C-alpha cells in the first residue's frame, strides 16, 4: 500500500475530465445511465495513487462533463480484488436480487482471487447488486458464478440480447493471454452457458482486455444494424503500448462474425495500420460503452493513460484521468464502414468566455502566436486547406516555439501529435513521442476539433473519423496557442476557440 503523497501543486487536475479526488484510477467499469444519472464506476485504489487494492470507485454526472465522486462502491477484501466489469439494470428481476417494489442493478465483475483464498490463482466472474440506484452494493453469496479455472478470464461486459434467437443476457469477456473473446448466455445472470469464441484476430501484440459488443445503425438507418466488437489490447497499439481495436460484423445471438478480421501474419508491424483502431493516440485504453444511454446513444469512455508509464505520470495526489465521453456512430467512408466518434456533452453551457475567431488566413513559415487565444482548457475548431507546406498545424499549451504540436503532413496523409516538447516528459523513457494516424483530405480540407485540458489533448479529425488522445504535462505558464506551416503555405478557413477556464 502506497499512501498518496502530493509532489506537485495540483496544476494538472482536469476541468473537463473526471479524475478521482486523491487516489489512483484505471479502467471505467459498470457505465450505466439510470434514473436520469450517468454512473461511472472505475478501477480504483482507495488507499493510494498507484495500482493496487483494486476496488470499484464511483462518480456520477447528469451532463457527462461535471462529475461528483461517491464512496467506494465495491471494495476488495482478503479474498479478492475487484477487477473490471459492467452493470445492467435487471428490469424484470431475472436474478431474483430485487424486491416486490425495486428492480436491482446488477454488477458483473471479475474476482481476481488472492493467495490463500479458496480460488487462489483464478480469475472468475462474480455478481453484486444494488437496490438504491447504484450507491450501495451487496456481493452475491454464491460468487463466483462463472469460472473456467483460468488465471486470465476477465472483464465481463453484459448486454441484453433481443433478437431472432430469443431474449437473454449475453456476456463478452476475455481469455486475455489467448487473444480471445468468449461469449456466454444466461437467463438469470447466475447460470451461464458458453455460446462461442472470437479471435485471435488483427492486433495481438499484447493481452486482450475489456471487450464490448453493441449494435449501431449504418449511416443512421435504424433498419440497417451492424454489430461492433471492441477489444482493448496491451501492449500492441499502433503507436505502442495500450490501445483499443474494433471489428464490425454481425451477431446472431450465438456467434460474432466479422469480415475485417485478419488471422494470418498477426501483429505484423506493416499490418497495424490496416486494422481498425478506436484511437491512434497513446492514452485511450479500456474503452467501454454505457448501458441504457438515452435515445439509444452509444456513449463510450476510456481510461486516459497507458500501462507503459501509467504509474509514473507526474500528478498528485490523484493519478489518471478518464477521457471525454464520446458518441459513436457507424459511417460508410470510401465504401468501407468505420466507427466515427464525436465528443458528447453540452459544451456551450460550460464555456466561460467569448469565442476567438479567425478566418481566411494564409500561414507561411514562422510560428504565428494568436493573441487573445491563450488558455489551458479549451476547445479548438479549425479547418485547414493544404498549400505548398509539407507540414502545418497548431502548437498547443505553448511557450515560444515549444509546446505540443498537432498537425498534418498532407504529402504522406498523416495526422500527428508530437509531445516531445510538451512539458514534463522525463518521468518515463517511452513518454516523449510523435504519434501518427492516417488521414485523407475531405474536399481538399482537414477539419480538426481539439480539446485541451490541464494534462491532455484529444484530437477529433475529419469530424471524428480519426482520433488521437494524449496526455501532456506542460508548465502552468505554457498557455499560448499558435499556428504554423513549414516549407510553404497552408490556409486556415475557420478557426474558433472556446475557453472553459
Ligand atoms: C485493464 C485491466 C483489466 C483488469 C483491470 C485490473 O487495464 O488490466 O484487464 O480487469 O485492468 O485493474
């Protein structure tokens, strides 16, 4: 147990993102919208700011932007750590945990059994239930409810399946070391029957963790649904370390099939760019979606960190923020289906200052710092048209020429975030990096929406077709916002900055 010690003034505490008050967090767990409230549970060390004593912390929000922390929801004990999982609203009390008047919320989590416990060395799935809307939880006396006698069986995401094959609960979980998603069904959340397995496929450079499975309309057509299977893997991401991949396909109630799977030449470095990634940045991991979000929206949150350096990032007394919530859609782009992600939330209501606007400006050569656009928590909407420049973009949280660069290299269809001069980088050898993603112009333009917070940058490019999410640790005094072009010209067609602090 490591007590949380404050080593810096708390200048990195995010404004638009959730971070625990004074403890460690990793994966989002049990995301659910219930009785008008978004519940965010998460892997939490209630006693320190490094990984350990894994329990489910708890926060709530009504707008996905401002969060209230609550007491630990499900705590570890001498037998088990409480690893990742999900929550369902058991409307019909199929589990029997409810009463005549209250239908239960049921958490399905991984029991990581400790040395000396009856199931030592095993990871198995267990239940807890809440009869007060998610604030207090009781562990089921019959735990665990599903074991494969495996040491690496974890991260159950449970959904209600209603389709051709019937109506029942479906669990997706992983055999992490086998790069496999395992699917189970149940009528009562207690008795589970194996349906099928999926994988290995595509990214297999590290363990598979935290899967999710959900349907989405194609191009907004509710009569044309496809299923999306998301799988986080660590390491093996396109820019190293932790990342999330997805597969688009069909689920018939038993088996998930996808045409986008590659099973030969797995983890061939030349193939990584062909796979479909939730985010190309270094800090978007363990992403999962909300159950029961209003209007059938598919909303996702990820842990904004990377296991390569997670325990070392220079924040205190807390450690690790969550990403913004994102709304997912499926769109046909150049004849292929892709997940598209938009930041979710009522941004306008939080904005604290008039927007800064700039239009129709050609940039050339030198860095141009924008008077009146400085800030530490901001949303930037900008559209560039390439000219003769080999590279153009923005310098965020800057100080003179230094800062975090987010830009485009049109000649090689590359979007990038360069955080080598972003501020503190020396706390871990792999942190300073340039991270890239493929990008294509749309009608000759590149549109970027960028959220800058006290310790992060999230780039949504081409209206969410490609995203890069990265932590940064700039000096408090690095507040400048600049544009630049190297080796020629580029044009800014629209530029709007909204300040949040
Ligand atoms: C992913 C993960 C999960 C596990 C949890 C433990 O980051 O390794 O597979 O349930 O973290 O904290």
